C-alpha cells in the first residue's frame, strides 16, 4: 500500500506540538529501568498482525519487555493467546482507539484511499506511546509493519534513543522481483532475466503506482534494518541479492510458527477446544489422499467461479476439504444477494469424499499425514506454512504479492502446479482446468515428485529452526543486535 508523503497540516501541527512533550520524556532516559524495550506497531490486518505477535512472543521469551501498540479490540483477543510464565510477564498491550470514520474518509474524492486517512489519525497516539516507552529504557526498539512506515518516520526526530526495523509479511523473492522492476539496473541477475524470458507474458509485471511505492520505500531513511518471515532454505539466493541492493541489514529467520513450536519456554493456547470436524475427516483417509482448498480470509469468489470450482473438485474424484466463505473485505451486499450457494445436489454427490466448511485450522490440516496438496491463493503465510509442512501447492493467485509467490512455488522451487496464472487473472477458471490441476497434483508421478521435493524442503526448514540451526542462530543474532 503506497505511503502518502503529503502529511496534511493538521497532522503536522500535532507532530510539532508533541516535540516538547517527547523531549521531556527523553531527557529522563538516564534513569530508565530497562536496557531495551521493544515496541511493535502492526498493521491491523490479521495476516500481518499474527506475524508480529509471533515475533513478539519470541522476543519476550528472552526476558525483553515487548509492547504491542494495537487497536484495543485486537489487543483484547491477543491477550487470550498468551499463557503464564516469562513470555506473559514480558508482553504488554498498549491500546489504540479506532478513529471514527468521517464522510471525508469515505468519499474517495481526493484519490486517497480511506485506510490511508485512518492511518494518518494514528500517528499522534503512536508517537505519544513511543515517547512514553522511551522514558523507561536506555534504548527503544520499534519493529513496525512496512505499511506503518509513515506513522513511524518522525519518531526519530522526537526520541534520541530509538532504533526502528521494518517488518515485511511477504516473501523475499516477491520483494526482490518488485524492487528490480521498480529500480532498474540496481541488481544484475542473469537467472532472473532467463526466467522472465521463459515465462514471457506469464511473469507478473507491476503497475506504475506499485513501482512508485517501491521507489518511495527504498528512499525511507533512519530504519536500522528489515525483517522477513522466511528462511534461507527456501529463498537464500534472493535474500543475498536483495541485501546487496538495499544496503541495509536484512534479517530472515522463519517460519515463525515453527520457530515458536521449537522453543521450549513459549506456551501456547490451551488445547482443550473441541477437535475440528475436518481433522476427524482426515483421520479416516489414506496418506496424502486429500487436497485442502482455501483462499484466505479476504478473498471472495464470484458465484459463477464457486460453481466451476465445485464441479472441478467433484469431477476430479479426489478427496477434499474446501473452506468456503465470503472474505472479510467483501463489499456489503444486500441480504438477498449475500448468500454463498453450492450447485444443487453437490454436497450429496460428494458426501464421504469431500467436505465444505466456513473455517478450518489450516496449520493442523497441513500437518496431517492425509493432506497431500493445498489449492491456495498463495498468500505468503499460506505458502510458507504449506512448504514447511511438506505439502505441494496448486497455485491460484488473487492479488498483492501472490503472483510472485506462485512463480516461486511453481517455476523455481518446483513444488506446485498452476491453476490460474496472473496473466489470466480476470478470466473464469473452468471446471476442467481445476479438475486437471487437482489430478496432476494428487494422482500423477509429476505430482508425487513435487511432493517429495516439498518433503525434503520441509526437513531442511525444520532442522533450521531447531537449536543450533541457521534460522535459530539468525534469530538469536537479531536479539543480540537489538540489546547491544
């Protein structure tokens, strides 16, 4: 999402008026109680927020106070996921009130997206919270979502004892490819040129406004480094290329979900919840016999596309679990038009072979031995979870960085089959295309070879996050860096 460099006069006035306020606090840092305090500033989308929350728990396990500066309702939910012990005692929640939307925010007449206008209103309360935290530490370390960069930039002019790190929710390959398109000549990579030539018009191309966004990001000053939730075993080459181009430290230590699981001192939410019906279904199936179908929490497929997908799954004759729901960002529809419908008789015809649910525990499904494939929108969280569990993908990118993730999975790692390419993103995917992709992934030698490559990669990733592994050492190196 682009950062609007034009800060309106009201925001500038607030920032300027807060300088004296912050100066009073920073003068007191010599009498601080903590060596380091970490402030997390996430973007409110849950796919972004969950990543930073995972990172917060890992940092807190090193006896470092971590403050999540987040909307009050989201903080309330996060508190329920923290158990007792060292982590719980070191995670703190600083609430932001959701700004009340105004007519000016919603009309869009000035070309500025409503979300940008809302984020502008968060600058002053975020600055105030950071200033207060800085009084209690010799150093304040801010880790913020890339989308929140504009809310953080001026903090360095208000607080002297501060470092900031940008957190990226996307893959290294996606960032590298986008960076290369946006700033030509800054990176020389013959292999990338060959890939683009081989894919021809199938390789994703950025729109002009997206290139502007990456150029503006590159010009951001004052940050001390960048963090990416990935791992060298998957994207090592592109980490090195991107690091050379950025001239800033890049920290890559993930996947976070495995890093947490392998850490002895981090507690998880209680497991006394009723086991989901999808897992009961998987228990009854053969190894690698079920394809999991899910397009994330923000994707809404058209009714026509739902019909084709249902027919394609039915005609494939393979077992499936399909998460079907309206995305959280779907436009508000009239009540009569808002219902998702499956083709008549579909559920009866696939009974015992497939199931349709409106939510499912994704990681647990991917971890289950009966899951042999994942049809996905290729959000990076879904990709890295699937790869780390050794499950190959059927790629169906929808938006944002997803087309690059699909290229990484299918063309570079060769652990996936394409259902829909980015060049044909506006076209309906027919039932026959879906049927063919499912059969290829789940029932051919080609699909089995993809699965074996995914399994081998999973083993390397799991070894990397364990004690003494490269990912764990990179994380510990980052911890040492912020406390020095």
